[in-house]
C-alpha cells in the first residue's frame, strides 16, 4: 500500500466532516482535487473508504479503521515536529489555540500581545463552544485550549489563571435593576435566556438554581454569549453572562447587572492541554505567558466594584471559594 501524507491529510479532513465540500474549504483545495486524492487513496488500499447514501457520505468499516491509524500517524508527526522545534527555539513555529466563545475577547488580545515581536511565528485561533473544545482536546487537535473548568474525569492538564465571574443581567430599565440583595428564590418563575445544554455557563447556573431549590424557567436557548446579550437587551428574559463580555453593554447602559444573592457565580478560566502532551517551546512559552500575564485583564472586574472601590473579591485566588 503506497499512501502519501497529503492523501492522509485529505482523508482525515473528509472523515471528520463527512463532506467533500467542507474538507475542501478547510484545506483550501477545490472539491475535485479532494475527490481525486480520495479516489487515489482507495485505489492504493484496494477497498472503499466511504459510501454514499442519499446525499450524505459515511465511513465504511475500512474507512473507520484507516481514520484511526491516520490520527495516530498525524499525532506522531506532530510530536516529531515538536522535537525539531525544540532545536529552533521561539524564532519559528506554529501555535494552534482553541478558545471558548465567552473568552474570545481577552484571549485574542493575549495571543496578539504574545506574538507581536515574533515575526516568524504563525498561529490559529479557533473560537467555539465547550463541546467542540473538549472534542479537540480528546483528539489532540490543539496545542492549548482556554476554557472554563473541564470535566474532572477527563485526562487533561488544567491550570487556572484568572477569575471568571458570571453575573445576572437584565435590560435597561428593568424593575429589578434598582434593587439590592435580591433573593434568588424571588426569581422563581422569571423567564431566562440561556446557553445551550452542556455549556459551562449553563452548567454553573443550573447547579446554583438546583442547590437553592429554584426552578430555571427558560424561553430561549442561544449558542453564543453575544446572542444571549442581544436577547436580554430585547426584553426576552433575564440572562447570565461572564463579566468579561459586558464592557460595551454596561458602558452604553444597554444592560444592567442585577444584585442577586448567590451572584456572581465565582468561576475561573483555565489553560488546558492533554495530560502528558509534549508542548512545543512555543506552546510552553504561551502557556507560561498566560499564567503570568492574564491577571492584567482583571481590570474589567475591578472596575465593577461598588461605590467606586474595586471589588477585588471577584479576582480572588481561592479556587474552592470561586467554583460551584
């Protein structure tokens, strides 16, 4: 069997997307070029790797087996590349980072600051949801991931680097906006706009409401934090969002942060990678940079303290106090 690395790369993309079109878009190739690579690979292996049923394609049993080996080969090549990068230092290389959509605002600025003096360094930043980030970690598709706390039973190396307080938000002029110390039970029956099931924010909110014996009445599920803010601003319900994402809305007084007992929900941001993963010098340097420098972005949190005084409790270091 004569197989090229290019054929394996194309095969892996088609196998992941189960789409020639999406694989072509990812690889910046034409769809006929992708089809030709797959045809040549099937001729080399002597067995079909995909089957088409209706308008969709599926992996055959042989295709599933080859995809498993292709991922192993790609991982080993990545490790070989990392060893070679050890010899190059930080002058060259590529950094691949996955980021939770809620963290995109500060994570992009962190990455831009890190690479600003590294002319030979290229990088990719994939902004997506929690479910996709966990899949990327499982498949070893990213050097590092920035997200909320990952599942405890996952085989991951996680390091907390910055507080991530979740606050309850309401549209401007909402009757609750002027009140202090609102009991959470008083919100039983209020309508909420929430993130999709499985998101870190949704999990944290449900845990708090369940703990306090309060029902969470939902009207809309949104897949992004921006959509949550827009829905709340439009008066479709109350919401919960990371304080890190509310700078523009609070500055223009389009949204209000409610003073509800139990809020902010005190969480942390984590930089995460597969346990035992050999980080390239570039990835290791970025991880160290995040752990050391991300605290400067806590200025947004401190500015939200009451009576003009910084609310430094939101940036506390005690992990147990800050996690639900």
